[in-house]
C-alpha cells in the first residue's frame, strides 16, 4: 500500500509518532501510580474514594470497542487527539474540583478519554511501523509503561507535598505537552466506511457496563444481564459482516483469537497477583509498607531490562515459543510464591519471586501484541485494538474481584496462598492459549 511504503522509508517519523503515542500511555500508567498515593489526602471518606477508582475503571473499559471502531470510521489520529485532549481536560477539572460530584465527573471524563485514545495508539502502531520492526515498537511501548508504573508512586509522593490539587495540575500540564506532540507528529491515515449503528452501540455499552459493574461489586444478576446482552450483541455482529462494530471475521485469524485469550489471562495475572502478596507481606510476614514495596520492585526492574530484547526477538523468533516461555516462567514464579506463603518462608524470597515474574512478563506483553495484531486488516485496526484492550481490562477486573473474594473468605494466613493459586490458574490458561499461535515468523510473513 503506497502510504505504508512511504512510511517505511521514514524511520525518524516512526520514532516521533511512536513517542507521541507512548506519551499518552505514559500518562495513564503514571496516573495509576499517583492516584493511590494522593487518595488518602483527598477530603473524602474511604467509601467515597472508592468511587473515584470504580467510575474511572468503568468509563475506561466499557466504551473501548465503540471507541476503537470510531477510529476506523473517523480517523485514528483525530480520535486519539480528541481522547487525549479530554483526558487532559479531566485532569485540569480534577485539580479545580469543588465537590465530590465534580471530582467523580472529572474521573469519569478521564476514563472516557483514555478509552478513546488507547485503542487508537495500538492500532496506529500496527499500521505505521513496518512488520519487521513492530515487535520492537510494542516493546518500547511496554518499557514506557514500566517506567510510568515505577515513577507514578514516586511522583505522587513528591507532588502531594504541594497538595492533592497540585498532583492533578502537574499531570494536566504533562497532558498538554502530549497533545501538542501528538498533533505535530501523528500522521493522518486512511479511514474505512465502518458502520456504527445505534443498537449495536447500546448493546455493547449496556452489556459491558453490566458485566464490569457486576464483577467489580460482586453483583451476580448484573453479570447475568450483561452476559445476555453481550450474547445478543455478538449475534448481531456475526450478521453485520465487515462493517460490524466488532467484525467477527477478526476471530478467523487464529493468532488474534489465541492472542486475545492470552491477553485476558495476562490482564488477570498482572492486576491480581500483588493483592495477596502485599497483604501477606505486610500482615503475616510483618514487613513495613516501604520495605514491602522494595521487595516486589524487581518485577518492574527486570521487565524493564528484558522487554526491549523480547520485542526484538518477537520480530525474528516464533511468537508461540516466546509467549509460551513467558507464561511458563511466570507460572514457575507463582508456584514459588505459593510455596513461600504456604510454608511461611522468609519474606525476602519474594524478591526472587517477583524477579522471575518480571522476566516472564517481558516475554508475554510485546510478543503477544505483535502476533495478535500482525494480520489485522487495516480497515478493522481500530476495532481490533479496541477489542484487544477491552479484553485485557475485563481480565483485570475479573482478576481483582475473584482474588479479592478469595482473600475475604478468611484470615490472610489461610487465604493468601489459595488466592495466588487462582492467579496461577489464569497464567496456565494463558500458557494453553499459546498452543494455538502460529509456529514461526517466516510462515507469518508469507
């Protein structure tokens, strides 16, 4: 395709575009670290503060499939910029909020903004970056996320010294810079005549909303209603052909089907694994919170070091082998963690556990993204990336809810090890999904 051949000759342009896309992701990951630090400083009770996280999560996850398709229809650059601008405006609104409803509204707008721009970023990477460099691009994306995760709590601690409003204001300023960079560096890509009908949109929003709400608040009737609505939605999509809101033809590619299952398992694992670990460390093991943070830091540090290498390998080595190795190493790390908790071994063992988990995760994120998105048609790039990110987020919601329910079933001394086994089960599901990935890169390039 001419526009892609032209892009392939412009590697500096690739780097600038990737930097602009990653800047938005960096903001999201930093915010996820900043928010828990500043929440205790808000003039809110614990029950009220929970809504800030819940509303943000629901508004991020639920609109993603629709937002992804909007990028196909109206242009991924335009939707990315609108989403990032809304995200930034929401941070500014949070900084000047005057009541709980205004702060909750700001968090809702922030979630809607991230739901709009995150799927566009994934889809644009897949369209802009040449096939033989895509693994490295997704690895760079992963490194940015790791750095953001590491810096978030640190920046939160520094910024909250000037008050919680200062923390939101500083993020809003960074968001403005990201919007400027994106407006200058992101190319306009061809759009597709995607049809976004009102009924499909309503069913998607209502179904996902009910499922996420039901899982998060352990409301079984809401989950049942949501699943039923999503079933009707999928039947409609199967009849909608290539112009459907979520084109079912995407699942005819085994890599996409297996990759989305794998990323759901990874979302579950990544979101849930630290819940039992941190409760056990700071409870039964008697470790101070500051020291507990240092004990689990090796996961991010090891992932940060290995992710670029994993991304480079993803362009040359079997994605099945890389993803299987990654999930397998993570499973070994979780089994080791279970042993530490079950047999009450010294807390410092978790430095090794998290290092092993970091090594495994490095070989899952970039290889999975690369192989899942490799054969997605250009006219469905937004829909595919929206679905991919939605599945990951739903996996995270289910993981947190399920592991939280296991922990709530008794004293941490009795429930932490079984909770970690639930995380291990999700990781093994991810490992099983790799059996359905294509065997080698050479075959994929034909």
